């Protein structure tokens, strides 16, 4: 399989997140050509800060490997890792990260900072960004557009209820 094929699997995970009302980010972890873990964002469902796709997939892979070290693995994720996830990737000793969309607001694989290749750490990560970038970006853009529209509808409905109360009161 190619990097694009694995990213398609990560996109499928992101779609699962979206179906639950979660920010649609998905991840898969591959060890020597075999998918050993899959995950998607569950922060809203679990109400835990660390429930990002990367954190969940790393935890699954730790269980699979019975080790905190995830050497000989590649992480595929639909959005550039944030600081928390980049730190966990470094700690897990994952040698390669492939991501789809860049994150200009929180990306730590080059957009804001590049934690993954900072030579002050004892481990650096090979990075490739922009794999199926358009598809990964579009999922997020559509999700947030829909969320904004839902908020506008809810706000308009609340204003209508308030107006009716004022007119009847």
C-alpha cells in the first residue's frame, strides 16, 4: 500500500468522528506494512483533553506492541499534529509521520513550530505533510461550516422565542 492508501484509511476514521459530531480527524498507525491501530477524535464524547486521534491510536499501538516504543511504525493522520500530540509522538519514538492538512493555528510539524524535527530533542521524526491535503482539508472545512450554520440557526431560534415572550408578556 502507498502513503495515499493509508491516508484514505485515516480519512475513513475522520468520517467516523464526524458522524459522532466530533472534529473529523482520523489516524492509523502502520507497523511494517500492517495497520496495527486506528482511531479518531473522541474529545467531545469522552470529555477528555487527550482524546485526539493521534493520542488514541498511540495508546492502542502501545497495547498491541506491549511497549511504549513504537519503532518501525508510521503514523498517518489527517491533520498536522498539535503540541500535545507531537510531544507524544516524540516520546513514543515513532520514526515517521505522514499528515494531510496543515494546521496554521496549532500545527507542530512545521506550521507554527517543528517539534518533531527539533534537534534539541533526543529523537527526530521524518515528516511528510500534504498527503491528500485537499480531501483532508475539505472534511474539516465542511464540518466547521456546518457547525457555524447550526449555531446561527440555534441563535435565530432563541431570538424568536425571546421576541415572542416580550410580545406576550
